[in-house]
């Protein structure tokens, strides 16, 4: 992160001040122009729905964005608009426990982020917004368990990679039925690719997004998927981004194709992309971007049962290696020195039974070379091996580390090993690579296994590899994690049939994962 403290503080206040104490005092405080703007709003301001995220024992972030014309910049007047919010203990809002007024500002795309506090731990709440006589749909959310709670069961869904053009986001319909306490989304929430005439559903616009308005339109289109909208309205999300929220395979301020995107232009693109990301995600004001910088790595606690470390593996990484030797260069970093220290401190000092790490990209080895020798992907942790191996070594003294990843558009469930160069190396943890919601669309499963099964002997740490679309579901208890790979038969239709492809188990105190 860069930026002086005063400017950080200004940004924080600008976004944080959007939440006022109570309706009565806010009415006195609001300028006449805000009241006038509220009274002249177009219809349909709540077209993007509602969401919640980053639950705490006493609070949660509530989100909406006013956008009566969502695919054309939003369609809001250039004015600050007051938005009332309320949180209730019941679905019918008979017992409202918190309410207030937030300000939807032009500078933040008329997004609303309310950091509600004063709630009770481990409880379900309902929330909604109102402005200019228009009422949003109601959303449901859940606070985290009390800090001292040992926790009986936490149900977590792991999702990633939802390419609009590859299919409908039907796995969320099943996720909704499974009723998770929290959804962890590890990247590729949007794809920046240009509209394709042959796609199942076509991206809006005429090309890749570069400007803030273009990214806003892309997020707005994704939010129009009914299953995604319903899931956001039904459980809190904990999100982090990967590359496609900006540009395929970017690293820090280096684009995929530096010859085509000069540095200054790419910094402008990053600035637009991060701003649109913040505007559309249910995250705290700590994630308000500072130009081309955004703070996404953070920790969430679920009593003494789970500590969730959310990583940022894009912003601080070295440029990708281009050779096998380069992938082993000890100078390459994935996390940056500061984030790496923060992660290790959080792992070793954790009071939690389970230490989850949400890493956008796969940590276990993928050896693509059948037989003698190795061949790696350079964008994943395999391309940053020295740092990966340091973490794996540290995992030996961490209580029950489990890595949750995405990116691959495959289910890959693996033992994490101390050193993949040694066949008899110790198992130090488990990793779940949670396939994709829709990216890559429906696969030819016979062709997939014909290509990938011959690599199984080279990767004996893999327990399951599969190419169905879906997500992973975890029931986390003190003594074990029961995991289900939930898949759908198709994403090429708006409705699909879900099933459990595999069930697995991680036992506390016994590193690794096993098929049940
Ligand atoms: Fe992806």
C-alpha cells in the first residue's frame, strides 16, 4: 500500500461518513439538494439488488447501488442521495434493531456500504433500503459467532470464476438451497473479455472495459444473473479478486501484454477496475481504493472455530516466471514481504481450531509433464516456488491449515506437502480448488479425463480432479471438516440439476484430506 496517512484518512472518512447515526439526526444534517435529488429519482433504482459481507460477531456490511439504468453508467442524477436502511430480527421487519441513513454519492457510483454494528453474534438478520419512495428487496444475512464461542458448526461455500459468456450461474441455485453461513469468493467475479457473438450469453459493451463506466456496466450485467442476485441477498459473502477483475494474468502494475498497454494507461485501468470492484462488493471502508491500490487482504474470525485469512495474490506479486528455472527463483514473491509477514503472524498467533487461507490461485503442485521431469504453470503458486515452499514449511507449526483456491476452472483437491520435489515428503495441510461457477462452460468429461488422468501418477497428492461446474461446501466442526463437491449437469441452460460429485474429510490434528 502507498499513500500518506492524511489522504488515507480522508478517503476513509469520505466513504465511512456515508453512515449516519439515526434517521432523526440525519434529517437535520442533510442539505436541501440531497432531499431534492431523492424526490426526483427515476424508477427502478434498486435494479442491482442487495448484498452483505464480511460478517463480524457484532456487525456486517450491507450493500446496494442505485442504478436505474444499470448497463449505461447507472442512470443516476449527479447528486448525493440519502438512502435509509434498516436491520430487523424478522423477515417482516416488525422488530427493527438498527436503522440509519447512508449517502449514495456520485463519486462512488451511488453505491451504498453500511458498516452496521451493535448486532448480536451468530444471529440471522434481515435488511432493506429505501429512497425516494422506492423500497429495495429484503436481504438476509448472518453475523459471525462470538469471539469466545467454540462453535458447533460453520457451513462455508467456496466459489470462484463466473464467466457470463460461458454459462448461467446455476450452481448458486443449489448453494442457496444448501444455506451456507458464509460464501467465500476467491476471484474472477467478472471477466474483462470482449463480447463474443458465439457466447451462451453475450458480454455488454463493445470491447474490454478500461474506464470506470465500462467496469461499472460489466459488474451491473453480472449482478443481473438471478441466481447470483438471490445468493447475495441470502448470505454474507467474503470476497477477494483475482486477475479477470482487471486484466488476464496481470501482476502488480504489469499488464498481460505490456507492449499493448503502456504503464500509465494500465495504472488508469487498475484505478478504474479497483474502484468499480469496491463499488460493487459488500466490503468495509478499509477497501476504498487509493488510486491504483486497494487493500483486500484481511482476516475474519468465526469464534475459536475458524480464522479466515483472505489473500491478495495479484497486487504485490513479481511478474510471472517464463521458465522452469525462473519459477524457482528465490527473488520472486507472490504476497510481497509485508503481506507474507502478516499472514505468518496471523497463522502462528491464531487461537482458532482451523486456519483457512483463501488464496486465489492453486498452492499444491500441478506437474504437467507426464513421466520424467516437471512442467508447471507459472501464474499459480508453482511459479513462485521459493515463497510457496516457505509457507508450506511454516504450515508444519500451524494448527490445521486448509487452503481454499480457485482460478483453475477445475476441482482439484490435494494434500499440501512440505516439498513436492521429494516423494516421501510430509503432508502439512489440505487444499480445495473449487472448480468454477460457469467459466469454461460444460466440459467433455471423457476428454478431460483422457488428458488429465495420465498425470495422476506424477501428482500423487491429488485426491480428486474433475471438470464439472459448481462449488465446494464445507461443514466445519471442532473435530473435522466434511466437504462436498457440489456440481451441476449444465450451465448452458438457466436451470440445472445439482448433485454431489464427491465427499471428503479433513480430520483435525491430521494434515491432509481423504475421500470418504
Ligand atoms: Fe477464472
